[in-house]
């Protein structure tokens, strides 16, 4: 397999990892990506692909660090400067020395002390990418999260400097503490100045372009995306810390004075979307490369007959335990000194110490760092050091995944969310829209707007229910979907509906599918049911492909509205399926929550009554989206107005009102997009 094919495989694997994470949400995404990377590496061991650490740091780690710097709270760096400074300096250099001494004593080979210190330097700093991927799944206190983020962003610099010291000592056979200290100061100060310089240069170029009316969103985004790479490369060329330069450039953008104008607002909106996509790709690539490189790193050491694999496993466990033990001792010393200075008036923060300890996971930066080690130390010694760093990095990450859930909780909705008040706001909007229906002739667009708000209300109500109730509801909805799917297939086989009605009803089934909370149902059962539905539809489409193409190419105009005959067929099918659904729900009485069964029965009967009356088949089954942008804009205006009224009456906080308005802005922006008709529909309706 060529490198080009490998890169294509990496991209498809990223997509696969996201799909697997959606299907199995309890499995951490980084762990899935590492496992897939190991699989790729296992089946492609003969490929000539070598990770270039400098390129990896510049093109992958630098943009990720820059983005995290942009989203960081600079005030937290100032507020927690004492512990952050401790974690990025003493808490990196001490483990470097101690792990180096341990490696020199325990590793089953003759390795110079300087090379062992290089091993310790690679494992000394925590990895910002690895920690941030974990912090998205667990609820840390705001204080601890900011401390750990800043530590991960800044301690790569001290780790890389320590590694360079070890390399210098290994190559020259000499080491000067005073010279090393001076180099550290120069590396940090130089990186800081370069980061500030390029952040100011970026802002100056934008101001210049705006002055000559030459600024556009594309140009501004190109400047922003190139900023971390250029900052890192220039800092590296000058021999100072590229990571510090990138982080400072990001932090400078986070706290810059923003102009309130349409151009900056558009840049911010687009950059958010682009950075989210880039961050996902780069994060995924980090863990895929991590898994891939592990197969290459461990192969040489495991295949060497001089040392048993069991002994190597024992060494990996030993070094991982030492890693966390040394970090715990360093953190304990800091907290103990602080506790002593305060006159021992409070209890030691053991819980915080444990979280800080096991959040100190390692990641791909450790592997990228150790790959800078020259192979001149000897083939076996080189493979043994790489194996130790790679395996300890993986085991530390797995340890964090296993232990952090015991010390924290899964992330929940923001604590200041007032569901009752939000429900009241949405109900007030619906009440005004229902008054509008009485004085309008075209009622359908308003009904659709009301349906959209009722869906939001229903989701809010369900959010307040217990986990058990949500799980039972999900399984009941899955049963309804299965009944609907079987009823549809039977009707099509019996000739009760045609292919057009079949497609429309499939759209309705897809809507039902999206309403099921996949986190509360069996992944296997869900995948089998959805896979069967999709497979049946694909089969129907293939069997009718010829007539469909002839209809499209013939240029015959297609009506956007349903014919009365199609409405009647869909109504009959829906009412027939309603009988089956109601019967199935009745059979489950006494097994599932009676309130949920009655809720589903009541909702189903209400929709059935609307259809039976011959009105709004499009509203229930086809779920056609009418041209109701004016009605939706009015609804969003009403929502903002009611939010402001609630805030003025002190019924909601300013912070909560701000978050609600932000959500309304997102919904409005999405509604303003053009119609999403697909190409075949456009062709059928072409003049």
C-alpha cells in the first residue's frame, strides 16, 4: 500500500470512527481511533511511512494548541499562575530526572544516562490534546479544568526543552545546569515574543485590508489558519519554543478587542464551523497516528529474543505506576505547602489532588518527541526506548479513561438551565401563534411553525425525566418504528401504495428514527432495525430505478403538493398502522411505564384524528416544509421578545437570557437558508 492510499484510508477511518462513536456512544472516541490506528498499522507493516516529528508538531499539534489557546480563559492563567507555573516547570523536570534514573536502572540494556533522561523528558509533560479529549466526557470543576488545560498547553515547551538538553548531553557528553537554565528562559521568552508578534501582525494586516476595502471572509480565515503554522515554524527556526509561540498567539486572539460589525460577525460565524471541523480531523488524526505508530514502535522490541514479552509488560506497568506516583507526590507537595502556609485551617484537597494526578495523561506528543531521538545509540536500545515511551503513553491514557469516571461525573446540561421557565417561554410563543391562526387564511405554514415549537417543548419535558423513563420511552419508540416499517412493507407488497407514497412514508419513518435517543437502546437492536429499513428501501429504489430515471429525463412536471389519491393512500396506511401500534402498546401495559404508554397512545390518536378528518396529511406523514419563513421569523421574534420580558421581570438571569438568545439566533440563521430540494426533484420540475 502506498502512502497516498494510506492517507485515504486514514480519512475514511476518521469517518468510520465517528459513526462507531455515534452507534456506541459509551465508547470514548479517542479509544476507537487508537484501536483503528492499531488495526491499520497491523495490516500495513511493510509500508515505508515514517512520521516526521517536526512536521507533525507544526501541522497537527500547533493548530490544535492554537485553537485551544483561542478558546481559553486568559484570566485563569493569571488567577492560577502559581500552580500552573509549578506544573509546567518543577512537575516536568523532576519526573524527567526520576524516570530517567529509573530507566537507567530497570531497562534490560546498556543505555547512556543522557538517553534515559530523553525517555523521561518525553514522558514528563502531559498532553493537551489527550486531556482535552477526556475532559469533554467528564465534569471537572471550572478551576481544575482551566488549570489542566493551561498546563497541557504550556508544558510541552518545558518537556521539549528538557529533551533537547538530554540530546545535547548525549551527543556532546557534557551538561551545564546554568547553560540549560538560560536556554529554557530564552526558549520561553522567545516563544512568547514571537507569538505576540504574529498575533499583532495578523490584526494589522486585517486592519490594512479593511482600510483599503480589500478584506473578505476567505482572506481573514486564511490568515487565521496560517497563523499557528507560521508562528511555530518561525519559532523553531530561531531556536525558541514553537509551542509557546502558538499558544500565546491563540491567547492573544482570545482576548483581543472585537469590533461589533457585520464583517467580524461573519468571520467569527464561519471560523467556528471551520475550526470545529478541522479540530475533529486533526484530533482524530492524532489518535489514528498514535495507534499506527504503536504497531511500528512495539514490533522491534517484542520480536527481540533477548527479553521476554512478559518482562517488557512488567516494565511498562512499572513505569506507568512510577509516572502517576511521581506526579501525585509533586502535586501533594504543592498542596501540602499551601495548606501549611494557611495555618492548617482546612482539610487537604485529596479529591482535587487525585483528579490532577490521573489527568496527567500522555499522548502523541510524547511519541513525536521520542522519535526525534537519533538511532546512533544502537538499534536495540533505540527500539527499547521507543517501545517504553509508546506503551507507557498508551497505558497512561487508558488509565485516565478508567479512573477519571470514578473521580468525576459524566457531563450534564449546564446547571443554570431553568427548564420550567424555558417551557413557559416556548408555550407563550405557541399561544401567540395559535392566536395568529384565527386571523389568517393560509393556516398550514403556521401549523408547521407550531409543530416545530411543540417538538422543542416535548424534548424539554423528556429531559427532566429519569434515566429509566427515557430508556423505556426509547424502547417503546423503537417498537412503534418496527410496527410502522412492517406495515409499510406489507402495504407496498399488496399494491396498496405506489413507489411515490412508499418514499414519502419512508421519510416519515426516518423522522421517527431521529426521535429515538440511541443512548438508551441496545446498539445491536437499533442498528439491525435501521439497517433492515434502509436495506429494504435501497432494494425498492433499485427495482424501480428504470421508471424513475425515465420519469425524470422525460421532463414531465411533478407536483410539489400531494395528489388527493396519494393523500388517501397515505391516510389509509397511517390509520391501518395506528391500529397495529395501539394494539402493540396495549400488549405492553403492565410491562412498561403506564404514563409513557398512555402518552404515546394519546399522541398517536391525536395525529390519527387530524388525518382521518382529511386535513394536513402533509403535516403528519409527508412532513413537507412549506414556504413559511415569514411565520418562523415571527416566531423567533416573539421568542426574543418574551425572553426580554422575562429578563426584565427578573424571572431569568442575564446569563441564561443570553444563552437563550444565542440559541434563537442559530435557529433563525438555519431557517434563513435556501430550500433543500434534491437534484432529481429539481430536474422533474425544470421548465
